[in-house]
């Protein structure tokens, strides 16, 4: 088969790599255009492009997916199948082009957690399991007929970054399994609706916004702990501190442990100035293990406290 692969971030590299290492004919790789990044705004290629060029693959980087010249070039590659892993929205003319169709790898057990942030949202909601799904694309986002699903457990204190790194490997194996099934014409598709239990409601996984990241210390500590690990390492859950001079300083909390303690006075910052730093919430405390002050790097709490003292009259908003 001639295959076109579409993807951009690190999550997608594992899937492209496993196909290359298993000898599949990747005739084209479509990825995002290079863009400025970092403090120096140096032009940077996507992780998928970097890997694709390292193994001699043909790379396409359209500014617009509907560009006629781009579509003409894709058509000239005569692909039998297209595979999408962590890529943007595509016009129907593109995903409907190859005779074997286009399938996508999604980071959840569809039909649950459709949307842009399934890994983050599953952890934020306190799920103990998630998974990966391959499915054929259709008009509505993440609604196509399912090819395969693979369930995995979520660790009690696992964060989104750690889960992401496990899922990209499991996902790559599922992509390979899916390609082999398509190659051998042994695919048995299932509708997503058929996988729902009677009365089961679908949970969506929309994009993460800033409002999703602010910690509300009137909530219980387990919910806050789930929010922190679901947003770590990026974009990061945060609190806002009002300093004695009246300035508002955001502080990211990137690793935590919950501590149940019954009824406490919420919105307090408690520290011994050496190694312990915690926030009081509705039913206990959030012990802060890793933190990032505005404009600074991520640090372990004891490392921060060796060189920084929180003002005694600072207030958690």
C-alpha cells in the first residue's frame, strides 16, 4: 500500500516511526508549517517533519488544507490509505481522496471523550482508565466507525505528560495493527453508538482554556489534585496571589498530593519555609511538590524554598 501520514507533534512521531520500521511505503508526510518558537522566536520544524526528513520521507506543509496546488500534489501521490495522528481539521476533499479511506488515532475510548483534549480531560475528571481508538473519518468530528480500541489504566497520581508518553507507544502499536487489518481486508467496523451502554451519556473533551486552569480552592482536594495532574506539564494549573504591593502574581502548581483533613479554612498558603508548602481547600490540603513562579522555571518545592520566601501577608485569590 501507498500511505500518506498526517501529524505534527511528538505524539504522532511514534506512529510514523513504527510504520517506517515495519517497511510500509510512506509516500508523503503532511505536517504543520514551520513556526517561530521559544524566546528567540527561532523558526522550528514540527517533530513529525524532523523525523520524516531524517528517514528521507517526502514532506508537505500546506498553509491551507484546501489549497488547490497542495491537493493536486497529494492526488499525484496516488495513496491507497491516509493515517491521521494529532493533526488539524481536514476538508472532505482530502480525507475522502484515497480509495482505502482515512483513519484517525484518537486518545480515548470513543465514543467517550471526543474532542481536542481527551488525555487532559480524562485525568481532570478523575477517570481510572482511558485508551486509544482507531476509526475512519467522517463529517462529524471523532464520530466515525471504530476499527480498534485499546484500554489502559490511569495511575492514581499520573499526570497528563506521563500518560501522554505511555499512550503514544500504545497508540503506535494500535496504528500498526489497524494498517495490517486494512491490508489483509479483515476490518470489522463498529458504530460508536453500538458501544454505548443503555443510558450512558457521552463526555466531551473540548480544548483547554485559561479558565480551566485556575484552581478554585473552595473545591475538594481530590478534584483539585485531578485538575493539577490533568494540566501538567502544560498548560499548568495555577493560583493567583495578591502581593503586599497589590500586584497579582500567577503561580503554577505542577505536582501535588491531596491530604484529607476535614473542615479547614480555605485559601490559605501554609509553609515551614524549608520543604513543606500546601494550600487549604474544602476538605483538606493540597501539598505542592512542584511549582513554577511567574517568569521562572519549574522547581521542586524544597528547591524553591531554599531561595524564596512567600510574603506573610500575601493573599490567595
